[in-house]
């Protein structure tokens, strides 16, 4: 029986090895099928059905815009929001701010995260509409499917950015300039997957900008001593959850030429993500130490550690549904850290 040389010994330790294995496997499938029939059955890309959401109940004319902004999947907004919430709460703790201060900024940043995450998705889909057509999971996106035209998406992006600017203008001038400077990173992120296997790192730069901006909103300037390790820890966390996310598309990504850490890490994904998780939590712990946080903060980081251990232990990186579950589960990491910081702040404010 004909077979690909050394196929059983081939390990996916690099993107090129993964590509070779994929091509060889597809060749064997086609060869085996042709031996039974003159017609070779096409390779079918399997994907999990899209879950029903509240967006389906909205007017059909509005629905594509909501899907374009990923309003049916709030996890992205939460992952963008948590670094902001950490920073706002930790700054309020350090400066002994009254409760009204973090509540005000948490509400502003929550609205901003909702708007700007949607704008980021619009920018991403405008860059990637042709690539999305070739990936099973993204073929139904509004631009890829033709439900919206590029002109409609561009107009919608203008509305989103205008709304985001309205939120940003509520802050002090230092924060306005700092926030505006992040837009360049947001804009170039979708292009990175074409030229580097580290687009997840660029996403981390954009998604954790709130770790800097939240502090400056409360204090009028960034405390770099605390915020830099907090920011770096957030970037490492983003590499973890977005690498898990990228494993959903790794087969299609090889075919269409998209690069990601999922392909770069290959069979070494679990140990690499374990090291990144340890780095993330260590850096966030260091930020807490430098900010003189008390026990509740560290308990929150401890709970986050348990959550990451569970995710890295249980996630099957070759299963689409399993990767989505692991990705969503990473949201609890940010939630536990924020819960610890919040308890710390409240005990400081109201403790005897």
C-alpha cells in the first residue's frame, strides 16, 4: 500500500511541518477514495453550527451590522474590558479614591470597550473579507457572505469611531492622547497575520492598552512602575487565550496562508501556553506587590491561576468546540483578578 514516507514520525513542531502533514494527509484521502470510485469526493471542512443568539430576533436590515460588531459574542468585549477594570480599581486603591470615582470610570470604560471592540472587528473584517471566505468558521461573516458591502462597513466604522471618540473625550487630556495613540495598533493588527506568526502579540498590545489608560484616567498620568508589569502580564494572557482561539482555524489557515501562534507552537502549544500563563500571573502579581495590594488581590490571582490550570489541562487543541470553550473560559481569569482587586479596594475603603 502506497503511503507518505515517514508520515507516522512526522510531528507538528513548525508551521512548515504542519503544512506538509496536511497536504500529505489530503493526498492520501484522495488516493484512497479514487481506488474505490472514479470520482474523488471533495474534502469537506467541518465546523460547529453557529449558536442562536438574540441578534436573530433583530430586524434583518440591522442584523448584519450587529454580527459585524460581534455583538452576539460578548466575550471579546469582556477580554478588552478587564485590563481597564484592573487598572482603574488598582489606581483607586492606591490613591484612596471615593467609590464614585471607580464606578464612573468603570462605566465609561465599559461603554468604550463595547464600542471599540466592535470597531476593531469591523476593521478586521474589512481587511480580511477575502480570507474569511476561505475559512469555514468565518464564511458567514457579513462582508465575506455579501450581507454588507465594503461601503456600508466603512460608514458603520465611522459611526463606531465617532462614538468611541465621544467616550474618550470624557477623560483628561493626558488620557485622550494616550488613548488615541492606541488606534494605530488596532488598525495594523489584521495585517500582521499575513507577515508574522505573532499576530496574537500585536493583539495583546492593543487589547491591554486599558491597563495604562485606566490608571491615567483616575490619576491624571500613568504610574509606569505598576502599569508596565500589569500591561506585560495582560499581553502574555492575551497570547494564551488568542492562541487557543487560533487553534480553531489552523487547518484552514494553512490553506489560505494565514499565520498564527497556533501554527507556530504546533504540538508544543500546551507547554508554551503554560509558560506564558506563569509569566502573565507572575507579572500581574508583581504589579500588585508594587502597588502594595493586600491579601484579597492575591487570592483573586490565585483563583485565576486555578482557572488557567484547568483550561490548559482540559483543552483539546484539535477540537473546535473544545478550543472555543477554553477561549471563553479564559474570561474567568480576568474576572477573578478584577474581583480580588475590587475586594481589596472595598476593604480599604470600608474595613475597620
